[in-house]
């Protein structure tokens, strides 16, 4: 995400707290926030895919996602 887009998110957030947003600005703010969150999650996943934990025996094991209980 480009800096201009992040600045726009922050600008809309400040405006929302002070004078409120128009319907068009609310949609823009939500879309930009969703894009930011999605990109953040993807970057975190990519980072965690390259993390290895050292085991007690000295070997390394790749991190695995925990299984969700049913």
C-alpha cells in the first residue's frame, strides 16, 4: 500500500472524529482500510512462513498453523 493511501485513511479517520463523513467517504474509508488489513495479513503470513523454531534437540522446525478445534 502506498503512503498516499495510508495518509488518506488517516485523513478520513480524523475527519470522521470531527465533522463526520459523507456516504461516499465512508465507502472509500472502508475500502482503503480493508485493503490495508488484507495486505498486512498477507505480509504477516509471508513472514511467518519463513520462521523456524529451534527444538530442544537443536534441530529446527518450521512453524505450523494451529488446527482450529471443531
